[in-house]
C-alpha cells in the first residue's frame, strides 16, 4: 500500500482545524435567533445573512409574515430565558442552558471564535518577536547572543500565566478591543520558545558549508539570514508555533476563568467554565461541553504540530 503524502496525525489535525475554523466563522449564522429565511410582504428575505454581513437584521419588506427556515441553533448566545433556567440537554436545547437560561450550544459555538482568534494572533505575534531575536542571537553571536540569552533566562523565571497577569495589570493595552488585548499579551509572553529554537538552529548552521558558500558568493548578512539560514532552520520553529496556538488558547481560557479575559456578553470557553463552577453539583453539562470543546481544539493544534514535525523530519516517523 502506498504511504500517504501526509502523516496521519497532520491529516486528522488539518481536518479538525478546518471544521473548527468553519464553525467559528459561521457561528453567527449557525447560532442566531434571526431566521435564515422568512417571507414578508415583498417576498423572501434573510435577516440572519443581513446581520452576518453587517447590513442590519432588517426584514426585507417590513414585518415578517412567516418564518420559512430557522438556524440549526435558533438562539442568540446572549439571549436570556429564565423559564429555561438550567435546563438539561434536550431536543429544544441540544447542550442545555446556563443559570440565566442562555443556550449552551450557541455560547459554546461562539466561544470558538474568541479562542481561535486569540490563539492565532498570539502565535503570529510570538513569531514576529521571536524570529528576529533568535536570528540575531544565533547569527551575530558574541554580545548580542549574551544579551538575548539573558533576556530569555529572565523571562523564564516567571510563570507564563503570572507574567500575563502582570502585563494586564499595567493597563497600557486597555484601549484595545478585548480579543486583541488578550492576543497581544499572550504573544508578548509566548515568544521565548521560538527564540530558543531558532537560536539553536542558527548556531548549528553558522559553521556549515551552506554559510561558507553563501559568503563566498558575496551575499550580505541580511540575504544570508533570509535566503539561506532561515529556510533551513524554520522546521522546528513551525512546530513550536503550532504548539504556541494551543498554549495561547489554554491561557486565554485560564484568564477568562479568572475573570480577566474577554468581557461579557462575549462568550468564551473559559468564562463558560467559570459560570459552570456555581452549578457543577446540579448542571453537569455546563462544564462538560465547553471542556470537550477546549480539549478538542488543543488536541487539534498538537496533532498539527506533531504532524508538521513528522512531515519535515521523516526520521521521527514511527
């Protein structure tokens, strides 16, 4: 049997990530109290699609006469229904409701948007900070290597969550939207592994024939780094970036659980777990389903990271 082009873990991770991204992007359409299709005096209209595109949920033609098609989860994540207080999973509410009667399926689905955006933003920022520092330390060496290494060692003295809390406490980023603020803080605390791996790869390549040949052709320092060293050293950095997304998602959930993440009424998995703490003795579904969503997302990122490692280093395949 011919070997698959992609490692199994990477293929599974990409499929799962694709499903998560689609669910997150389409969450305002999949979980909304606005009808997908309704018939008004002027014909058919789609309030849900108009709201998703930012055109306003106005009905085409004024007051609706009849709803033709509703969303699969016909509830807004912030809609409260005290008559459905702590309702168990059923055909009406697939994953049950919380203490304010809000549909848990809608809130869990919308929570994926925050987690993925924060995770990707934090990983990109970690790359933006870690790549230049790691390249500078590994290529220049000497005083630059010592300065970057001491900075990394200083940052490693503090737990990541504690460091993120300290940065949030300064308040200089308070003017940003909550999602960007959390992603920025987590990116500023997540660049250390990228720097360390890239520095190690550059140190390994600095005495290689590749660097000697590039210098013999008259290439400058910037060209050597960007065209020759960086592509050869990027494999472990990409693996680290995939794991950084998972780490940022977990940290965002931890901050939201502590009440320092994205503010209400935006739904996040950490906030859902925080709310579940008050009803864990009689509403098991409040902690189970957001926990499963968080677990699957982190597992997906780890599968992608391990799959990229196997793809770029065939020796690591079993």
